[in-house]
C-alpha cells in the first residue's frame, strides 16, 4: 500500500466532483467514501489514478488508513519529510477532487492485533521502545499539521489490541497516543481526534455478553469522536437483517461522542465458514443506512472500493486477508456490483453535518 501511495504522490491532477445531494431525500449526517487501496498491488501509477477516479463520483470524502513508515524513519527520513513526501500529495489529490479527509494512524498489525506492525518487527524494534514512540508522535503530529484531516484517528481497534496483544504493547499505544494528542491540542490544530474500536469485540460477538468500551474511554480521554471498525459477518451474524438497530448507537452510550464507521463491510461471496452472496452484500449496505441514521453517525467508510485480486501477491499461509477480499462495491476488474446502486442512493441524500 505504501508503494502505491508513493506512486500516487507523483501524479497530482485536479478536477471537482458533484455534491451528492438529491431533492426530496432526507439529509444524512455522515460523510461517505473509500481509501486508495487498488484492486491489485502490482499496478502502474496511471492505473492507480484511474482506480481512484473511478470511485470519486461515489464519495464525498476519502479515508487514509496508514501505518507509520517505520523503515523509512529508522533509515534516516524525518517524520515530517515522510509525511510531506507520501501522505501529503495523496491528501492534496483528494482535496483537488473536492473530497473531505479522514485519517487513521495504525500503529500495530492491522491483520493481526496480537502483533506489532510487520515492518517494525522485521527491523527488530517495538513500539514499547521510547525512541519508536517518539517517531510515532512526530509522524502523527506531522500528519495533523500538514494534512489537517477533518477527523484524525491516533490508533485503530484499541479494544482488540487490549484483548489480544501483550499488555506492554497496549500500554505503549495508550502512552504515545495521549502524548501526541496533547501536542496536537496544544498546537490548536483543527482535526477532531478519535481512536477506533472494534464493534464485534465491544458486543462480545460471536458468543459472549456485551463488553462495551469503558476501558477505552478511560485510557483515551482525549477522543472527540469514536471510530468504529465493523465486520458483522465475522461476528456470527448470518444475514444483515439480524444486526440490531442499536449496533452502532449503543457503543457510545452514556457519552455525547459522535461515531463514524472508519472500516467495515460484508462479502459478496462465501468466505471460510461464512455463507454470503452479492444480494446479501447489497442488503447489508441498506442495513448500514439504518444503523448510521439510528446512531446519527458522522462517517461511513470502506477501506476497499474494489474486490482484491491477490493472484500476483498471495498472502502468507495463515493470513486472514482472504476474508476481506470481496468487500468491494466493484469487482477487481472495476465493474460495479449491485451494492453500489444502494450506496449511491444513500450518497444522493444531502450531507448536513
């Protein structure tokens, strides 16, 4: 993904997109969009740009879900220069398309919350090291300063990290996010800060009692909103209609914090033991609309607009990535899937934050 973003930084083009409003439709409170993840990871700059341009008409915002560039920074690049070289050009490209920006910093392994980022592990380092925490803080602050996203997430799926990772790793996440949050607020930078929590974990899915997020609220008191990561098909829901209407709205209960879905989806094919279809994915997007409206959510983002073709870059044995390959609203050949029409119907509602 980082290679893709570096290629993108060399190709900044400009054009505006429509406002996504529609007459006679109820307003929505949430931004909608996707990330730059392409259908294939072995693509050219021109194809990457084309892939982004293909989903721009279906969004009014973009999400950047990025791990700090550990190898580059440990190799001598300053955190600020790393942001200016890679993340800033992509953010500028999104803004040239009229898109708002939401940004999540992912400090551990996004596919294995029991582990740290693979890049960092390969270098024999850990976020428990004070020097690594300093690099995280400087890089995250540079994101807040240079990009100034509307929402900035300082950690991803904190409740799942606490559940699965060593306590020393979780405590490092707590320490460094609170430290950089204080810096960002002292600098009067405009981003609303959040961490994301895993919704299925908060609900105790698939078989336990509701857990809530009280510990997350205590450990990350700086949050001004809550990011939600939700993959209900992995939480034991057999169909979208069985997801309770308070699935999102219950999470911040007892607070005034707004929520935004910063990653999630439902597959259009059967994966593992999960039986699904394109029709189920379509119904899921419709169910999402009701969940979001119920929670008065601030955002709806899927990391993938496209299904992922992993044939040229197969994941290692045991990877859970295949469980997420068919969440796109278009297939890997860039053809729209039925769920996209439902998404576009939601997008046509005027956005009134």
